C-alpha cells in the first residue's frame, strides 16, 4: 500500500546541492523582499530564527508549492503569510499554556510508516468549545512539528466519527483544521484517515470537498474500523483506543 502524498517531486529533506541552493533562494527572497516595511515584532523572533537556520522548515514550504510557476516568489509569500498568522493566533502563547492540551485530540501513537498520529474523537467535541479545540489542535501540531522538523518527518491525521451526531458537527473547526493543514503547517500531514463515516459526515464532506479542492481530496481516506490495521499496528491501536478513553469521558453539553 502506498503512502498517499501529493508532494513526491522532492524528497522529505533537502538532499542535494541544488536543493540547498533553492532553500537559500527562498530564504533570501523572504528576508530581502517580504521583510521590507514591516515593523519589528511583526513575527515571532523564534520563527525568524527558524527561517534563518532551519533548512527543513523552509523546505516544507518549497515542497508544498512545488507545482507553482513562480516557486521562489510564491514560497516566500507563503512563509510571510504563515508567520503573520502564527503571531496573530498567538502560537507561542498556546505552546506555553498548560491548559491548552484539553479537548478531543490526542497524540502519542504512530502509524505503520512511523508517522506520529494526531487523532480526534469527533463525538467528544462540542460546538461550544470551538476555540478551545483550535488551541489544542495547534498545541499538538506544534509539539510534533518541533520534533519532526529535525528529520523531515510527517504526521497522519485520524478523525474517528463513531457516535458523532449533528450536534458535534462544527464547520468552523473543520475549516480551521483544513487551513492549518494546507496553509499554516504545509507539507506536514501525510494523509487523513476518517473512520466509521456516518450520514452526518457524508453531508459535511460534500461541503468540505468544495473548500479543499479536487487536488487534495486524494489525501483523505475513508476506512472502517477493521481497515485501520492497514495503517496502524495492533499495539498502537490498543494504545490509541486507551488514549481516547482519557479524553473528556463525561457527556458534553451540546
């Protein structure tokens, strides 16, 4: 079974002199053109340090934009918009918030390819907790992001729809997760597993497909519970189900 990825033109990390030259071109374009006229403090200094020194992070943006006709310029612009969002959202505040990791997401298992899994138990989300869920999602992405940037590793997203109903559906959160996946954390998620799809999600999916675009629909795989073993080993499945039991076990006020 193949890993489902649209970004296979370039390797996971820059591995040749040509690749490193491309990283430098994008970095220079961003620092020289997209920093002009911006006040100090527009971006997090930690993010600026990463752009200046972390080739793997710059490379993620390049891989994401690899089909662009103006790769260097569009990648530099993508970096600018992404860093602006990080400051506006308050990513560093989320990272340092001890209460941010509360919600329907969990992390700590790996798939058969060695990708870390960000899993969501959808029925454990309430639309009244959208902002909290956004913060937890970013917290988990950042936790894994900082680790995998050292190796060029990626993540698998899993959404478990078992028991989810109309009251759990949250378009705002779904759109936020999409924006994180494709705009703010580019080339980060290998593929997305949606487990035990029901009639509620079928309606959601018809809406989301229009937002996602046909080029990214192939990233999403719908599977039954028995098919999960094609993607996640038995020991990791047991571990993951245990983590789900720890998430908000009380009934949610929808």
